């Protein structure tokens, strides 16, 4: 599957993919889709921090995107990143998301990170949970009813995967 680094030119396609998830899904707790300009600003911030933002593109069309960023801004978390993955609704279940997460894992490990966390909106999001399980993530937590979207309470599932030496050794 053709995966490449995202560019500012991808912002409109990324914004359209994300807008669908914002307006119709519980995988994100945003309730208003960001404009392409805001998506471009987010992309620039994440890449400026040295983190990966990737797209799967086929025939000139972006099918999905994913990125990793700091899990938390406090310095003690500096070896842990969080991933985010969104796929066009009409290609879900075709391996786009799995390819993106696999590449993010490879890049995060190569960059020296020791843990990757997935914060999955909605405990009923079996697609995302299953995708992460298939790549070696373990469920490490469940926050019940912490979001309210579409008139219902929504859980958050925490999943985690060690990268490289993980917690077995201290970073150099």
C-alpha cells in the first residue's frame, strides 16, 4: 500500500476524511470539523516536532491518514507517543488503517520512542480495537462515559504497545 509523508497539499483531503468521522462517528470527540487551514496548521506543528504524519494515496486520492505525536506535554512522557488514524469511510476494512499504524510503529521505534498509546473513542469501536490488537497492542485501560456525543455517553479505550527495548532498559 503506497504510504508517504503528508504535505500541506493533502490538508483538504485529510480535512474531508476527518470531517466525516467528526460528524458521523465517535472515534473522535471533536464535534465541529476543522477547516483545511486548521488541519494544515496541525500537520505543520506535528511535523515540526519531528513526528510522522502519513497518508495512504492511491491514484492521486488520499484514502487515509495517520500520525503520532507526544502522548502528553510533560517531559517525563517524552519517550511515549500517541497515534491517530482515520480512513475514508468507503475503504474501511481494506487494510489502510493497519498499514498506517504499522508504518507509524516502525517510524516511532526508529526515532527512539519506547511506547505507543492508542486512545480510542468508543468501546464499541471494534474495528480500531481489533486493528490495534492485531499489531500487538494490549488494552490497558477503559474510561467509562467520559465523552458525550450524539446524545449518548461514550467510553475511551486505552491501548499500548512497547517499542524497541520498551521499559526493559533506560534510554541513552
